[in-house]
């Protein structure tokens, strides 16, 4: 009758039960910490600063080497495209007329025209915005609901 009490209920060794509970709690905490780390790491890797050209120049020293997204109208006179090497260079201009030079390795979009709004994702090296993604939207004739239909998005060529 060792290991059982009078009512025929098994007696649990308190040391063994506590060890299992401790292992379960430690395992649960480790899983929660791992999930929290993965969420934090994914948010950090996908977080991007979003600026207009003028806002970008206010914060340019803070974002060197960081992923940024900058929007502004294209200066069509600055467009230089090498179709052989697929290198597109152009400037986007802020309301203050300050220019941000952009380099994009990929095809030149047909919608690249004077006043087209560019949204560029890339990294700033201190002088030039190296674009990884280029989105263009034609100006005035497509506004409101039709504006989305006239937006193109192009990824850089690796």
C-alpha cells in the first residue's frame, strides 16, 4: 500500500511534480521570448522612414545607410537613362526647389514625365538615393479614384 493513501488516490511525489511544472513554465517563457524577438526583428527590418523631399533634407544625416521612402515630383530635365546597362538617373524636387539625386537600376518607366510624382524606396549614401523600388504616378489628369489605376511600381534589377 505504499504510494497510495486510504482513499485509493495516488500520492504524487511533490519533487517530481514541481520539476515538471518548472520545466513547463521555463519552456513557455522561452517560446514567448522567441516569438517576441521574431516580431521585433521583422518590424525593425521592414520599418522605413517616409518623407517628402523637403522633410528628407531636414533629416538626411539621420538616415544615411537606412532604408527610406521619399516622394516628390520628377524633374524631367534631369533624367539620364542608359538603356544598355539599365541605369536611370534623375532628380526629385521639393517645394523649396532642393533636389535629391536618385539612381535606379532597372527599366525606365513610360510614365516618367514632368511633374510625375515619384515614390522611391532605397538607401541614402550621403549624396545619392540608391533606389530599390520606384513608383510613379502621372500628375493632374488622373486624380481621385483613377490615380491608383495609373500608378506603376518597378523593382530594381539585382
